[in-house]
């Protein structure tokens, strides 16, 4: 909101600079967006009288002027201007002057003749306006000579642009900001003049009938003006409106705009001739109704929009804009002033539907105080009388069914001090609140506050404390620690597990990456998903940025391949990445939210193989304290190489898949390297995680080691051998380690030799050979029976 400082001074004595005023208002809670000061850039420009004008001897278009600038010796200036004559007084820029736009003036020579400055037009002074300027600015004959041009022309003006929050509807006006200024500076507030006389001999109630048929209009007031004289507004009104960025039109329209900006209450003037049957009806529009507003645009209305109508037509969109069919014209002789209060939500919705946002609608949107209507109407009538623009009829039509009343608050001043951490006297608190027109009395320690209807934002004791401290001064409040019990900070279980996971991955040489959860439907074809795959059932985005971000991902394989491909195309020899993200699995019920799963994705290429990836997976599992894991060969996943892929199980629960990416998938992403990816369900991993570390004492009894090598079919997994070792170990197999897998010479085709080292130990006693041989033989027999193994 633009607030001219000159306008504020009509209501408040301001004895500080515009800059200091803006700073102090900011500190008292009124956010200043910008301070716009004009005239400051003009320096060293004075009024000068043209004593003598001569033609330049060497230039037909130049003149040599002798100029009196109020000093003993006149100065000489060469100019190309032609609209001046001797004894004229003109703005004169001296050596070292600065003009509009930062133009610097220096003395010099023009065609060999010394020139000690420059004459100025309105354009050089930055006051030209929209009209083109021809020639110099000629000042009145009685203008003083040798004076600063800013003092003579009154060029300096300051406008403060405030950002007003919607809860402070009282501040959407000059008067509201004047109230804030007076409270901040400790000055008295001068209210606008509201008095007027009626002398027309005619009563508005005898000539106009008003009916309000919708509760969206909470108050409607009307008055009549006779013998109207349509003319230009006086300069002081035009100046105020222009500074507030409103174009003056004529005295009647300017009065309504002036009151709207001054008091924050929009109002409207109708030409009485255009009000059919002298009847006004406030009701909603009809669907598909046509209406031409003051801007000349025809608009389509619907039955949600509140309108002002006469007996035959719609004459205004309530709270937004009047109609072209009832505007004030040059020959208007009688007008009807309308001032009303409308539902803010309805005005905003109607304004948005019509794509028509006006100064009036922007104010009504804030749910204005209905009690402001009468004040605005009185002010408009006062201005009519002051400007001699017409005669006010007797009487007022005022339909106000549910009157809004102020409310009271009782607040203990000691609580306010405790709440703020201050030591403000209760008498001072009363003074601060009274400055804001929050009428306050003191009853022992209690502040009894009468809250006026224009302060709808003051409802609880915390609101009162805020009003006190902002006028007292935020800068005066000392910093203190909160007087409360603090909670112990720390990470929850999920955060701890995630930290452990990232720690293990970083230790394994992987770097974290992040990708979008939005993907393209084309990803499924690139990772070779089958057409009937459940992963193709996706959640679509209603307003996507584009096709590449149009669905929520159901797998992270495509996202990781994008990251690996990006590294590959940038000629990185290797990449080792991990991502913790989510997938979104669509449910059968269309109205249900998708299932969100937390997924850990690993990806790598370069000097790595399948076993490197498997090692990283095992590092993560170990870091999370998960014991019962198993790996099973995976041949059905189309995105992976069928012979180099495994599924991870925790007990019987599937926890993810990892392996070499199918060569066709790598080719689809333009990667000419073997790529390895793991997609693990973090929710399953975290559910089975155990961060409680249990330590054992060092063994007291010695261990016994045994090795064996067996021949088995090539298709048998070492996982199957290890399952048998664990099951048949009898509780004394402390550990086992695969140390050799051999195929080739001396080994039959289709067979392989697998060798293990086993460590046996009993924590209660020393094992004998008999004890160890019994269990060892049991393991070998089980291998022979279940896997067809032959001992080498």
C-alpha cells in the first residue's frame, strides 16, 4: 500500500525525516517494502532571472544569456532554448549540479563562448508528467531569485510502500497508518473532518427505496446529493490521489477514491437519472447474465456474484466495480452516494472468477469493519460541501441488521511482563494501548481493554502483549533464555538406522545421490519391464511439468541408471552411488493414497563386479546388526542379467534384489560398461535391524580346524552348502569360510570343486577329536545325501 508522507502529515505531527519514519514504523511492526523519495537527486539548481539575451556570434541557434542568481555578479549561460525572454525566471543548474536521472552539469564552452551552467525544463527536473515538454520551465514572475528550486516548486515528496498483512484491515488506509504513526512517534492523532450541513429541502427517504435481499451485504447506506457541479478536483486532492497511484477523473469520482484511500472504505456514486424507478435492490446475479462494467468490458455473471440493481438492470458489481450504465457524467446533476459492507470471501471469489481485481475489491477482501461505513459517508458529504460540489439531501438510508459491537479483554499486566521478559509499568502499558485507540483502564493489576470493531485482530492476551511490546520497542527487550523445561534432543530409531546405513555405504566408497520421484512412463520400456508387470500400475500427476515428470516411480532402477549414464557420458571412469528414496505403489482402491516404500538403491560401474556389489550389501546388513540373511538366485527379473543376480531374504521375508544390469538395459541408457545395481527395501531392513551390540568374552578353550573339498554340480549354489553347515553344525561350528572354487583340468564337465575351512569350538570345554569328527562327518554325509557331493 502506497502512503504519501505528506498525506500522513494531515493527521499527525511528523518531526522526523521520511527515512527515519520508515525505520521507526518498521520497528513498531509495520513492514516497509520501499521508501520512494523524489527530488533528492536534484542538487545545486536555483532560480535565475534572465537579465540580458544576445545572439551567439558564431551560431544562429544559440543564445548568450546573462543570469541573475541572487549573487553580486551575474553568470553567463549559453542555451539553444527559444521560449524565454528577458526578465523571465527559470530553473538554473549551476556548475556541479545534478539533475533528474543523475545527469551532472559542468561549466564549459559552446562554440568558443563560456557557459557556466544550464537552464532546465520540467523534464530535467523530473516533474514533466506524461505530457511532452517543449522549451524551458518558466516560473511565476513573483518567484524569488537565487533560491533552491526545490523550495520554490515544492518538488520533494516521499511515499512509503507498506506490506500490510490481511489481519490488519485497519491499516489499509491513510488514517489507519496515521494511527500507527502517531502511536509510534508518541504524537496526537487528528481525525478527518466529518461535519456537513443539509440544505436541499429534500429527503433521500422520500425519493429512493433500498432493499437488501442477501446476507452477503451486511450493511448498506445511501445519501443523495443535488445541484451537483461536475468539474476538476482542486490541486490538493489531485496531488494526494496521484501520489497514491490513482488517476484523478472529476470532483465526484475523486471524492469517492479519496475517501477510499483515506479511510479504507470503498464507496460509489450513481447518476440518479440512471436508477430506474429510484429503486435499489441488493441481490445475486442470474446465471449467464451480461453486465458492462465501468472499464467498458462486457462480463458474464453467475448466481454466486452479489450485485447492486435498480428496478430493471444491474448497475454495479458489489464491492468490485460500478456499471457503465450508471456512471457519473459531465452533465450529472443529482447523484446517489452508496457506501456498504460486503462479505470478503464472496468479493474475492467473484473478483477471481471475473479476472477483475480493483482497489475496492482488494479492500473488501479483508472483511472491512461495518461501522466504518457511516464515517466514510460523512467524510464524503463533508468534502462535497467543502468543494462546493453539490447540496446534501436530508436523511440517510441505513440498512444494518446485525450490528457489530466491540469486545473487552482483561489482562494481568504482570503476565505481560513475564511473557515478554520485560519490566514495563502498567501505566506505560495503558499509554501504549491508548495510543492505538485500545481504550484501557487499570484495576489493580488488571488492564481492562475495550477493543474497537476495527481491531478484529486483538482477541487474546497474547495479542495485547504484542501491541504493548511493539510500541514499547522490540529493540528495548533484552535477550533472555526461555524459562521452561527443555526436551532432550536426539535421533529417533529410524534416523539412527539411516545414519548407520549411510556410514556403512560411505565407508564402502559410495557417494550419495538424489533424484526426482517423478519419472517418465518411457522408463519402464528402457528397463525392460513386462507389459503386465504390476510396476506399470502408476500414480499419475494431474499437472505435470512435462512427460518426463508425469508419473510417480514404482522402481528406482531407472533413476539410478540415469545417474550412472550421466556420469558415463561425462567420461567418468567409474561411479559408485547410492540413493535413499521412495517408490509409490498404486492401490486397487482409486481413492486411496499409494503405498510409499523407502528404498535403498546402489549403483556402480567401472573396475567392479558382482561380488563388489554383494560385499556392499553385506556391509549394510552387518552395520544394521541383521543376522539371518540368505541369498537366492534371481532369474525372472527382466532388468537384470539372469545369471548374475540374487535376491536378498531376511528369514523368509524378501528384502531386495541386486546384480548385474541386463546388457540391453545398459545399452538403452547409452552405457557401454557393465553396470551393477541393488534395490533394497529399507523398511524391511530397518524392521529387522538390531543396534544393540552384545559382546562375548575371549574364548577360554582352544579351537579345532577342519577343511574339506567336495565335488558338486556346477548349478548348485554355495549358499546351499552353507545352509547345511549351519544346520548340521551341532552348535560347535564357530565359523566357516569358502576359500576355493575350482573348475577345469581333473574336474569332470558340469562339476566344480568347492573347499571350505571350518572352525570348531565349545565355550564350556576342550573339544576332542571324537567330538569334532562326529559333527564333521555328519556335515559331509548331509552334503552327500542332499546335494550329491563327493568328497575329494
